[in-house]
């Protein structure tokens, strides 16, 4: 009898684990569908039916996992922020002001080149960029959370690096806007890749083309730092 109960309990545990795994897969599929559809169509123009179909999931699973479409939208924003933070924060957290301007410049360049590799070289970045651009253009709870939890701390860290590299106040208009302009180049090359590819007569934006873009962005970073370096 004990053997039968043990077998039953084991089977129940396995079924529960498989069910949990399936639930995680459904949740991730809904997140990916949300990022793609919200980015291309917008939240209002995307129905829960479309989201479920794109994720190959039951429409009720949106409410089950996220409480509804607004909850899915917020979860998508958090996922995007976490994904990009995984690219930039390891370098930013190593910042040591004692190391001086040269180290700060190297770290700044490393972060921007890392973002460029991700935004231009990863297939998922197309949907992420579209989602970011659309969400950052609409104020509201999602914007406020992403700004406070992701954009502001990352931008401040980048400003610290650029300020240290130039000797300028990291909270000055020059450095804050300079940081936006440099990071914005990478975002533009992602969302405008079709325009860039056609004008450059590239059949695709592959690894070689990405390296060409990175060389230009890197040159722009160094030009900005050189032209705005505060005299010692």
C-alpha cells in the first residue's frame, strides 16, 4: 500500500512539474507575442485574441498569468528592461572613479559597443526596439516604471562615465544630452535598418555591416569626448 501511494505521489509530482514547465512556456510565449505586437501595432490596436493566437495559447491564459492585457504590457516592459540591463549593467557596475578618464572612456565605449552588438546583431532586438520606441513615446504607468527602474539609472551611470572621461559635470546639459545623442545613434540604426541598408546598398545588415556601423559610432564617441574634454 505504501508502495502504491509512493508511486502515486511520484506521478503527481512529475505531472505538476510538467504542468509548471508548460505554464512557464506559455507565459514566455505571451511575453514575446506582446513585445512584438505591442511594438508593431500598439497596445490599443492589439486584441487579447491576437495575443493568444500569436502565442498559440488559450485566451484565458493572459488573465491567468498577467491579470489582463495591461498586466502583460507591464510585464513586457519589465522583460525588455531586464534584457538590456543584462547587456549594460555588468560593465557599468564596475565603474571606479579612481581609475581616471581613460578607463571611464574605455568603459563607456565598451557599453555602447555592447548595446550595438545586441541591438544590431540579435534578431530579438528588432521587436525590442520597436516596443521601446512606442512605449517611450507614451507617458503613463509603463513609461514611469521603465524610466524609474531602467532608463534613469542606466543613463545616470553612462553620464558618470562620459563626465569622468571629459572632466565635465555628469549632470550638465552637455553630458546628459551627449549621452542621449550617442545612445540614440544605436537605436536609430536598429529601427531604421531598412533605410540604412537601402541607402548603403547593402543586401542585409550582417556581421560585417554591423562592424562598419560600430566603427562610425565609436568615432563619434571619441570625437565628442575630444571636443568637449575640459582643459586640465
